[in-house]
C-alpha cells in the first residue's frame, strides 16, 4: 500500500521506577520475563464516529509485528525513522514495540490489570517515550496516535491525571524531522510520569494503544519498557556527596516546573532537574509546582526530601575523528541501566542536555565536549571529556583546457585548482579505464571513443580526509554528412532542392558549416539554392563541420537526372460535329531515354476539357479548336506540352417534312438544307434500296402499315448525317353500311363505324337528330340519300353514301317467283324485311310439306337446290316470321314459283 510520508507517531516508552524506598512492582510489569505474561493483547481497526476517534479492538494472542518483544542481546539496532535505540537504554533487557509501520487503519493495544497497594497514598510510574507522527494533515480525530489511559475496573471511571493522547498536533516539545524522510517527525526518548493518587486497594487497569490514521494511509507505533521496581516517590532531592551538589528531580513530562525552598521564600529553579552546587542544605525538604501540558495531566505540588546518594560512574567514550565540512552523527557514550546522559559544552558549569550534540565541522581543529551520567531521580556523576578532531578537507576543483573536443586528435589537459590542502595526494580517474596517481597537478589524456565522459579528481589531505570533484567532458564524434533530394528528378524541369540531413551521432554537438560541390559548383550554407539539371549523371558532394572543428567524411551521391518524353499526337481525318474525333498518341522517348516507360497522358482541349487516357475519342462543336498533350513517364517526368489546332465542320443541317400519312393520297417527302452545304441526298425505304437522290420525292400507299425510311445527306466537306424516321401510313376505316328499306315512320339508326377521335359530317341534315355524330337517327318519312364525310385523328379523309327507302309496313316482302339460272339476275329467293326489330326465320316447303330451305339470316337466300340437287320448276310454300320495330310479331305466308 502507498504511504503518505507526512509524519509518523512513534512512541517509545520506558517505564522506570527507581528511587527512594523502592517497593515491589506487579509481576512482569517490566517485561523482563521476555513475554507478555500478565498482559492482555488486543488488535483491531480505527475509524471516526460522530467526529471522534474510535478504536475497535478485540482480544487476541500476541501477534508478532503488532505486539513485539525486543531483546537487547540480539543487537536490534536503531529505529529506521528516529535513529534511536529500539531497546530502551534506561531499562532492562527487554522492551516492547506496539504496532508497526504498515498501514490499513490498524489499531493495537496492551493492558495490565493490578491492585494498587494500600500502603501508599500515591502510586507513581515514571516512563520514557519517543514520539513520531506521520502527519497527513487530517483533522485531529483522523490522525495516527499513541494513547495512554488508566481507569478503575470496578467503576469504569478514568483515573484523574492518568490519561494521555499523543497526537502530532498536541504541541508537545522536542519533535524533529526524520533524517531518512522529511515528512516524518519524531521525538527521542523522553521521560514522563503517571500517578495513581488515593486509589489504594482499587483494581485499576493500565492501557496503551496505537493506531494508524482512520483513512488507512498513515501509521503509528510505540516502544515500551518498565524497570524492575516501583516507587511512590514523585520528586527527589538527592545530596551527592562526591560532587558536593544537591539535585532537585521532579517527574518528567510537565510543561512548567517551579522549585521552592522549604519555606516557599525562594525559587530554587524552573526545570525538571535543578543542580545546586554547593548545596544550600544537606537535609530538609523542597517543594516543586508542576504544571502539565493541556490535556496531559493535572497541576500539583510535590515534596522532595533531601537524602544522600552515590554518584554514577563516568560514561565510557572514545575520541571522534571527523573531516571538515562533513555531515557528522550525534556524539555517543555508554550509559548504565537506570541512568541518562547529560551533555555539556564545558568541563564545568552550564546546564546539561539530554540530547547528544552534533559536532560542528566547519572549522578544522580540536573540539571538546563533556558528558556525564545521571541516575533517574538521583545524582549526576562526573563529566568525561570527549575529544573531536576535525581534520582539514581539501576543496577539490580542476580546470580543463577545452571540455568539448573532436574524437579525431583530441588532447585534454586537466589542471588541479584545489585549495585547503595539506600534504595532498591526487587520483585522476579519466572515465576511460585510465587513471593518474602522480602528484602532478596537471595531467593529460586522449579518448578514442566519443560520448560524454565523467572525469573525477580525488584529493586527499595527509591520507585522511578526501573530497572529489567530477566534471564531464564531451568527445564529439565525426559528423556524418548526408542529404536528401526529391525523386525523381527530370531534365531541365522543375528546380529541385537538396535537403541537408547531416547529424552528429548521439546529438553530442551540432553542425555549423556546410560545403557543397554540386556538379562542379561550390556552394556553402545548410540549404543550397534550387537547381535544374540536364539528363544523365549529376554528382553532388557534401562535407560538414561542427563548432568544435570536427569534419565529416565527404559524402558523394550521384543523382540520376531522368529524360522526359517528347509528346506528339495525330488527329483523325473526318472532322465533323457529329463524328467522333480521334486523337492518337505518338509520344516517344529520346534515344538515350528509351529505358523509360510512358504511362500517363494529360490531354487538354480548348484549355478547359481534360482527360487522361492515352488515345482520346471525343466530339466538338463547329469551328477552330485546340488540343494539347503532356506525357509523363512511370517515374514522373513530364514532357513539354505539344499543341495543335484543327477545324471542325458542321454536319448537314437538314429538316424533313412529309405532306401526308394516309392511304390513297400522294405522300411527298421534302428535305430542307438550312446551311446550303448539302450536295447529296440518299433515300432508303423498306427494301433497303436507294430510291432517289433528289431532295424531294412522292409515293402512294394502299394499305395501312409501317413504312420507315432513312435519309442520308452529305455536305461539300464530306460530313454526313442520317435521318431515320419510323413512319406509318394510316387508313380511314369508317363504313356507312348498305342502303336500307324501312317502314314509314320507322326510325333508322345510322352508323359510320368510326374510330376514336374521328370527326363526322352527315349531309343533308334533314331528318337527322344530329349531323355530327357517329350514329345519328334518321326519321325522314320519304326516301333519302345521305352523304357521310369523316376525318380520322391522323387527318385521313373519306366520303361515302347510304340511301334509305321508305315502304309501307312493317312487313315481310317475298317475291312470287325467281329464276335460279346463274345469270346474275333474280338467282336467289330472299325475304325483304321492312320495319322489323328482329328476324326469326324464313322457311320454304315443297308441295308435300317437306322443308327444302330455312334460314335465320334474311340476307341469305335460297338458290333453288335441295340436298345439292337442282329442283325443277315448281310452286313452293314459304313462311317468314319476325318482330317489328314496335315489338309486335309479324308472320307472312305465301307461294312462290321456281322458274327454269
């Protein structure tokens, strides 16, 4: 999981209960059993609820890396963030780490349940802690924390002045940024005290908790240790006979301290520990007023009784040797269990500091520091001198004759300009596997390969302090001359440009000079002027140079200048507006360019119309026109344009007129030449034969049918035109019918038997209901001859006649004799109906009553035969039956004589 490194709360607790009148501590409160016996362990998670930090914990066995016993004999080393010892230097063999530096909103806890002895009024713990918080800038309830609390098990009441919540924003003093992570702050081992006042005989529970931030991204953990004895003494005033001093010791962890003498008439000091030398008294009592940080305890006044105590031994130290300008570590010294170290800048006097100093390395020479041991709430021992030798460090530097040189013939000269020297020695590392360890301040080398190379000078003063400087030199490789040119390049055509593509390998340098030899012409500059070239080989050379004077080899490219085609074309012979004009390409390549292939053609007609086929067939209007051709080879070389003018002659401008389209009338065909340039007319009809060469001809037609024809005309320029006409001859098929016999006052329904679109005229109009209809009704009461004039929709005219003969009737007239001798007169016996609506039959019987003839069509007569045999002259009986025009039956009977 990712971590936000803004501040880590790391709290290391070391409980120590040593002092006057020691009493026995509860079992394994100090972890010296090397286990969690008598301690209860918990694990869980942390969140915020109703704006407050909440730890959700469940009982568990000790979980390694969350409840961890640390053994001093395993040399566990220092904490990775605060760099302080993982085992409490003031306690016993074992310490405890609660929590870890993993994230995930984890929470851990350990607790100890005990009965406060009835023999003491106030039961006191004094502990050391170191705090480091990963501070992500969350709100206070969300921050990582270390929490200490104590409460009465029976009542659940918190014990007053015994609960502390260590959060990075609590404002506790002594926090320092972690040297391994600038986002981490920590507080090294620091003592404080926890007291149970007035709780003798009560069962109390002491609890320690650690928790990550509630957002799961930041952690917190703690170290703890407890000494092997407990005391109810809160403040001490040991009289240290050997050092002739009186030391006033108050509990740790309060914000303000004020020491008073036994009568409250004098303030003796304002620190947690105050040394009085010589002592103002060797017996008696002192008082101290302790004021806690807000939220970290209660204000109180404590008594400190004067008692003589021995002083601890002086700590073991060793001389410290450092180089000038180096980053030193804190000074160290050995410390006995139950003691702390106090550091001083002088052998006597001054106020000791629990934090070891970082010696200054700014100035070379010998420095002295002093350190003593002080028993917790006891005496301070004598000071031990710590010698710090600061040896002068050389300030290494050197000059280079030229930091950028060419790979060819380079010679680098390095000269040391180092200062602050004391019997120096030099080691030159040229970065190419070569070194120089002579004492000369100037040295040289050369490089066979190009690139960026680090050169290092290491200077050592008297074999102790060494500094070094590294500078980078650049070995510029030989530039590579290169250029590109467009392709293909055609002879003396569009000018082309040579484009520089030269480089310095790895871009180690740039190019600032170009020398071109273009077909014998010398040009300088990155981009030479555009040129045109004749066909054939065209040599170009290029040499380039860097600002360091590094020259490239000469690059030679021979350009192949291609030939262009020679465009030409032929125009077709028949140049008429209605003819396809053929343009035939005859482009060719010059003799030396025969290897090139012509594969593109660009035609332009009258500067507007274009096409891209090799040969063109197209049409033009009459007049003078221009055709232009540009040919192109497969590699893109175009010919010069070739242009020809040509005349286009008009086709015959002939219109055709046909006089009529009806049968039995003369049909005249007339061709009209509107331009006066037609010299020949050729007429072709159905048989495909030429019938005439004149511009006019007449024909007659008897039948209605299609008679298509073709007219081909020819001008004096040889231009011809063909007129094809799908022509049809039409007939007027009106028919007025036969003359008729009708009864007086019987209406006659005439009919012209016309066609759609036909016009009718009956004359005279007398006795007709309308003279202009196809079927007028005639009611004239006398014989009348009518003439009918009709015109079809195609204009074909016709005149016909019909006569109406009036007889008395209605009646059926049958002659009394007939002569069937085939002379054309009276050869058949017929009935003549007058004024009938329908005809039923006409029957003839011989004298024996045998039927010899019968018909239902009055138009059919009897020819005097029976069963194919001619009958002899004889008298026969007939019967005729019909219905008159008024719907009444009409029957006529009689005899007829067949005459031979």
